[in-house]
């Protein structure tokens, strides 16, 4: 049976969380919250402030499966478009060897994800390639793997925009890619909710001040097991269906942060999919 994890960050994170601090990244207890901060980062060195729960685990032993509910109350120092790098929280399979030596793999994720305008990850036909988004991806599904041998030809063909608009929706569905921009003020506290079900993943904002909850995205659900991650870093990534690939680091001469004062991961009784 999956555990329940609840944290109100009034001090240092508990020993349950692995901490990853690179470059100028710091974790700062503010008295009522935990700040993931970067200050004076350069484009010559990776900077990251992160907690996760999978560092010493093989992927098959990652902790989380659907159905569950993730609730995070968070705010940021800068609005979307001004905050630099990437940030977010949710579940993924750590495909790029970020925390230990594992075999690389294709990505699988269900999370709230931010990328500054230096990035262009144009995976959803109707969503922008950067910004503050709810997003799903499962590139390890059998239907997605069928496209792998055709990838070079498909990328070349999608430089022709009518071909891209015709062909990419089928590939996007195979990859379980769905994204939705949040369109809110990131500098204000919001309670972000993800209900990760067996068949569907539902993203929203929890009710505030007597208002109803706000739905954001209903998407096909990636499979588990996945690990939990919460981070702020200074990287950017360009990856498009028409073959543009680029990665790099950003200079952050000032100070920026993500502040979290509540985190809960709770198993759901059954699934909301029915």
C-alpha cells in the first residue's frame, strides 16, 4: 500500500527527502515555508535546488502509482516570463541520469512544469513551448515506441507546416502528451492539485475563499512507478517536432525563488476515472 506524505515546511525538510544542491542553489527555511533559491547563477555552471524521493532507488522501485492526489501550496518570486530556468513539482521517471547512474530512458511525467522563454519544448500542438503549465507525457507506451524507427523522417517532414499540423496530433496522442497553460499570477500563493488516476490525470486549483475549485487539464494518465520531484534550476531546453534540439544554462545575476509551505501526497480510495 502506498504511504501518505504530508509536509508543512516550518523548518528544514525531513530526512524523507533527498536534497540536491548544485551551483548557487539553496534550500532556505523561512519559518513557515521552504524556499528553493538561486542567486548569482552563471551560464557556465548548473545551479539547482531540489528535493526528491528516488535518489538511491532503481526505477522499478520508485514510490508512486495511481490513484493518488498531490496538493502543493506554492508561490514564486517572479511572474511567468521573468522567472528564469525551469521549475516545478510532480512525478517523473528521472530519465536523464540527474540523480544517479541508471540506464537512460525515454521520459514519463505527470506534473506542474515551468520553463522560461529561453526554452521551447513544443510538444503540444495547441500549447506554447514554454510558460507555467500542467503537463503529461509517456514516451514509453507501446504506441509511442512504434514511432521511434520513423522519427528521423517524421522530424524532417514536419518542417513543412501543413504536414506538421496533420501528422503531429497522432504522434502527440501516442506519447500521451497533453499540456495546458495555467494563466495565473505565479507570485501569489495557489494550492495546486493533481489527481493522478489509473486512466486520467486531472489538474486544478483547490478552492480558495469559498470559491469553487478551478479545473485546468484532464489528460490521459502516464503509468507508474514514478518518483516525486520539486525543483528550481537555471537550465533551458529546446526540443521541437521538426528537429530543433538545444540545451544550455542561463545567467541569473539577481535572486529568484520558489516558496512552498504545504505538500501532501495521499492515496485515493479507488480511482476517479470511472
